[in-house]
C-alpha cells in the first residue's frame, strides 16, 4: 500500500556581488525561494549498513540527512567507538517496519545514495531519534537545512545526559595544542581560543593556533554569526581533522559545529 501527501519547506538562495551562490533557511533581500514539495511512499528496509545508511526494498541506498554515526568495520574501514551500537539499534528498530523518505534540496550525494530524513508509518523520525539517544551527532550540509533546529536541540539534551557517543573517551574534547602530537581519525572535538579570522576568495578561517584553523565556505557564511564575533572566544569545534603539509584544519559547514564556551 502506498500513501502520498504533500509537505512544504523553504530554503532561500541568492547571488552576492561576486556571483557566488548562497543558501540560508532565513529570508534574505533579493533571494529566490526554493520550495520543497514532496509526495511519499513507504518501503521495507532490506539492509542496514551502519547507523546512518540503509538499503530499501526498491534497491535505493539511503544516507540519513543531517547526522553522522561512527563507522562500523568494513572494507578499508576500521570500527569506531559507538558504531556497532548505532547499527544494532537501527536494525532492531527497523525490523518489520516500513519507512518513507523526506528529501531536501540535494537529492543524492557523490556516491549516488539518496539523501533523506527517514520516517516510519508511526511518524517516528529516525534521524532525530538517533541523535536523541546519542547514537549520532548533528552533521548539517547546507543547503540541506530541514529539521536542523530539532536536531540541534536533541543533541544538546543527549550531550547533557552523556548518552551514547557523549560518554566515550574517544570523543572527549581535545585541546588544539594536542593536534600536532597525535593522529586523530574520525569525528573529533577540538577546543581552543579563536585568535583571528583570515579570508581568502573562497574560504574564511577561524584560527585557533598557528597550525590549526576552522575552514568555512564563504557561500554559507550567511548562516553564521559575524565571524569576527568568535575572535577571543573559547570554542569547541566538531568535525573531521584534515592535514595539509604542516597545517591542520576542520571544515565547518554549519554553526552547529561550533560550540562557544563563553
């Protein structure tokens, strides 16, 4: 049986004076409104790959939007703390359950997976439930901004309650001074004081040290507070550490990945 009904959401898109495209979930002067309409069908789940990726009965592989769960062991992948826990929880929850997909601006990722928020017939939002239980962290990729506020609020509660990944030492905050002394793979939390802001044509950097900066795409800068407002503030950045020669960076796509301590 197939059920179908409309849902609407708005994302705003505009070009700046340099011709760069920007997206936001808030209105902007001269912005074009992207109307997101969807009709839904329900599908059985054929396979759970990990805590945020499933295979539907129609053959479509689906990556959950707005979240990330730790890796499970696989080809060229090492298991990460909490990965098996997230996968097993999802397996148990999806047994005998049909799901529907709610998409956002981008329909697929670079691997050809569908990008979606996943709901059951009982209206359970699985992206949100994974975050509520601390099995997933918020990982927003603009212009896909649906349910962002709900996900952020759920993460704050899970962190306060030390649920799931928030209780693992592997994901404890690390001072920026330690970054050069270790090899940090997977999702990390880095703490430091923002020294200054540096702008290039495509990116802005919040520098926490001479060798570590938070990289922000200028196309999504409108989602953030004024970047100079971070200078002098103690922050915790959440994401993946990249190294290029002797320089380290963390790509910050959304302000939810930066927690201010003061």
